[in-house]
């Protein structure tokens, strides 16, 4: 069975890389005859991934202004007020793959959190028109993200696997009956432990991941993060490891973390992890941290899955839902508005520090259950495809 994973932004986003790696592992374990393919917006970044038949480019193409395609698209837009022809031509790289595959897994987990995306809807329509199976894999969607158009698109999926209960319950409330609940596959991701860098304190290093995405949503959060860093340096003897997890050009954690590293380098208690590690290597470092503070969801999943007490600088439903499914509450998750409050950040850090033993115990108790539920996604997919 030929299965195409698509809507992958590229492995410079280590969360997306983690999804590809874990999805490949889960599907191959559950469907013995499966062959996995990947459609990526940045295929050059995915050359190291294993278990795939091939990786193809799904980036959009431009329509030449002096061409028949441009003329047809312009006439359709002007007369019929539709852009389906243009969208098909622009997305021909992925649409050309449709006849070759049996199943399409949309693995852009939070793609529906970023407004209307008519090009995605058109790709999905072409997949369904060709009679292929269409599955949304490991998604998170907030109720505020639901529109008439994307709800219609969601209804076209044969199967939706939500990765946390907030999304699952919301989609069910919208009348979607094609939804199943499974944990994020990245909980199953293996780790690779590289040599510890100079300055790392074994058992006493705290990781901090802060992102340009969070900064763009709340610029005042940077000052609050700086105040939290200073508080950690003043009141503990821990080393701080600045930990990038996304290094795409338009949203590069390494750039903003480099600035923080330079600001506090004179303390001799900060270090900056390199920007060229893969998802399992970052997980290897995060697994050996005492605490973790993270803005990128899959960096926090790397911490949770290794029983590292974690504070989440949340910006969407996925952070809240994942924490709720582990702890029964949105434990140590701060909203985008709260993370500019220095007192709130410091208070939550102190809460995490004071409850270190209890948090580790809870994670050690719950993560094995979460991993079992994550693997069930493959069993659900296998059973569905046998129908």
C-alpha cells in the first residue's frame, strides 16, 4: 500500500521532522505492506530521513503571466469568481502525485490554526475526486479557527486523528463523526545522546526554548523571559541551555536565542545548543535536563516524554490540550497574553521547581499510557483501510 505523507514544512522545523519520523514508525509497525512517501515544502532538509521511498517537492509554482494557464485562470476568476484552475496549476507538484498513491496522510498538525488556506482545500478536493483515501493525522485545531470553508474541508476527510482531547471534543461538537483521539506520535520518537557541551551540569541544567513566533504574537514577552532568566541565575545554581527547535529562515529560534546567550554569557552559566541538530539529537539533550521551559510544542513533548518537568509558553490549543491529557489540567501552561507578565513567569517557574518530585512522578506514571495511545493511531488507520 502506497501512503503519501504531505503538508510537511521541512525538517528545519524539528517538530515537523518528529511527526514524519514517528508517523513512519507507527504506520510501518501497523501496516506491514506499507510504502511511505513524503511531500515536503523543503525536500532538501529531509535527505537524512529514513524509511521513505522518496521525498518530493510540494512547494507552490508560479503561473507565468504570458501563458494560456494565466489567461484561463484570469477568465475563471473574473467571470466565475473562482480560482480552482489557478490553485490546481500552482499546486501541480503534489496533485501530480495523486494517481501514484493509495492513501494521503495530511501531517501538518496545526495547519488549520493559520487562517483560510484555499490551496489546501483544492489539493484535498483533487485527492478525493481521484477516489483516494484522505486522512488528517495528529491535528490540533481551536474553535476560534473553525470557519465555514475549513469545516467543509474537514468533513471531506475519511478519517481525522486528533492529538489531544480539546481538539477532539471541539470537532465532535461541530458534527464531525470521522474523528478519533490519539496522542501525538512524537511521544514515541527515539533519542540520540551526543556528548554534553562544556558548561553543562549533569542533573542541574534547565533548557529554555523561546521562539520568534511567540515574540511576534507578544513582543513584551521578551522582557519577561529576560527577567525570568535573570531570576534563575540569581536564585539557583543551575546552568541554562538555550535550545533551538525550529531554524527555518522566517522563524529561526537560533537567532533570538543567540541574542539571549550573548546577553547572559558573562554569567558563565549559559550555553547555546547548535542549530544543526536533528529532532532525535535535540531530544537527547532535552532528556538530560532537570527542567525545561519551551515555546515549541514538540520541544516540550521531547521533555514530557522523558519525565522532565516542563513549563509551556503556549500559543495554541495544542499546548493546552496535551498538558490537560497528561495532568488532567493545563498544568504550567501559560497563554500568549500571560507570558509578558514577569511575575507570572517567575511564579510558575517557582511552582515547577517546588513540585519537581511530584511532576516527575506524574510524568513517569502517565507517559507510558500516552505512548500506548499514540501507537493506537496506526491500529486505527490499519483497521480503517481494511474496511
